[in-house]
C-alpha cells in the first residue's frame, strides 16, 4: 500500500505548489494527488506526526491542534479561500451599527459526553477565552449573553464588521460544561467534532476515535493517534518505515531524499512566512544600532533561501520577499562584504584576537542564538548565521530547543527589543 506523506513546508515567503513532478501543471498535480490518495478503511488507524507539542489542554495554548484534529469546533468556520461558513452557529446577524451580533445555534449538536449544545456552553467557553491572551481579547467584547437555549448575543465596545471571523479562530472553540473546573479553567477536551479525545498526554500524544453521534459528515477513519516529535530526522524515518503515517514539516534535504521513494506520496505546498531574528537591545552587545546594522548586513539572505531552504526568490532585504513584488521598495540588492562589515566594527572600537575574533574591553563578542527545534528549517538557518557572523569575528553559540523549554525571560516581555528596528534590520526573509 502506498503511504501518504503530507508536508507543510515552510518556504520563507515563496508562494506556489511544489510536488514530485515539477513539470506538471497545477491542475495535473491536483488530479494526480487525488488519484494517488490511498483509501483508509473504517478499521484502519492513522498516525499523525508533527513537530507541534501539546503544551496544555487550554485552547489558548493548543487549541489549533484540537481544532485541526477535529476534536472541537467553533461557531464560525472558513473554507480554503477564507470565506466564512456556518459552524456550530447556523446563522448570524448584527445590528445596523455593527457592535451587537446575534448567533443562532444548530439543533441536534451533541458533545462527546452526551450533553447537547446550548447557548450556555458558548457563553462559558467564550468567557473563558476572554481571560486568556487570545485574538478575542483584542476586540473589546463587552458582554456575551444567552438570549435563549439556541441564541447567543455578543456586544462589542465598538463596531467591527469582521467580528464573525474572530470566532473561527481555534481559541474560540466551544466545549461542554464538563470540560471546565469550578474556576472555569479547561481541564479536558470535550467538544462536538467528528472525533472524540480518548486520551490526551501532553506534550506528545493524543488518542482519538470516531464519534458516532456527530451532527455532520461522519468520520472516515476509526482511530487516529497524534504524536509530537521535534526531530525532523525521526519524522522522516517514520514516513519511510511505517504504513498509514501522515507526517508534517520536514527540512528541504529530507524532502529531496524522500522524493526518490516510490512508496511515498509527497504533497508539498509553500506558504508565505517571514522568519525574524529578535535581539535584546537592552544587552550591551546590541545596544548600538550600528552594531545591529552590521550584523544584519552580514546575513546572506539569498544564500540561506537558495542553499539551505532550496527556494528561489525567497530572500527579503526588506519586509517582504521578491515573490511579493507589488509591495516591495526599489532597493539595490547586494551580497555581504564581510571585510567591509568587519572594518566598520573595528572603527567602533572593537579589536581582534589571534584568531581574528572581535574583542571589546578585553571581552569577546560572543552570544547565544536560541531557536526552535520543532521548525526543522530554523536550526539550519541558525547554523548558517553562526558561520556568516564568524566571518566578521562574532562568536555565536546555537541553542536549539522547544518553545516549551525556553527560559521565562525569552517567553515574556522581558525579552526586550526595538520592534521597528528589529523589523527593518533583522528580517531574514
């Protein structure tokens, strides 16, 4: 049986469809992908392996996983083109001003614990979401009210015509009363999706099965196991060695190797993504804007895009890459001149040791660059930056960790940096 390998490949801003047959038209690729999809019977088990850990059962932290696994649903949904669709709410409307919205719930929707969806569940779920740092927190919701068992009214502090779109976000999933403790904290996932959670073991595993009483289209697969594994190499090996594995996010080198495996069905689609380097401008090493500019100028963006990520036109010497030409400024593109950049740093008072590394007041220009291992391209980019900065005498140590393991100073606002300067000077792609 031919295995499925689905890749959400980060292409640093390049937008397009990349498949095994680069000469095929988009229509041919789409048709081929459908024809080559193996059919999983109701008895088969699907294993989904991604780099994204389950940090908590709270939707504000891992809601996107529960939503994508179809364990829980929102009032409003969206199609592939971003058009809003009815979800748990079959319809909605607003007053003329646009600051009061009314949602009519579907009939016959059952939670996984057997209870029926009512307006009170929506009120409780949204009120819990409003206490957390979610998109809902930013739109000034004044009141969420159950007008009756099937009608919810939401009052805003000011008009917002796009408000229903916020309710399609994963942090706005609707859960049963049994999902909350007495303090209104989410302690388990009891949703309305076509799959129910049998076991959730943060940070790595979810076991789920088809929910027989789902209100909509029934689940096609009986059992799904979700596994979080931060190592791209491990996910690659699983794709090659195990049947019925759906594997996400691999590095460019692994993708090229797997394309040679006739037993795999590779679907790779690029997305627009900007990778940024954030620096602590309160640190003495980065306090001088001229130093930050020198480090920025030493980044070979084009080399990283082409050699590390295997993407043409993926580099951005400004906020957006070349693929978004309509939004770019007409600036001259140039490659790093390491000798000139190092000379600028020497003019700022730096000296060099016997190995040519920078010193100031007898102390080496040395720092740690922390990155995420669950994005397979980030450690590779960090290593490239380490080598490029070494060319100008800067000693960099790369620390690759999961976000869950990052020290508190980096997770919170204590990680201080000049936002505009970071955007302009440190935007890699």
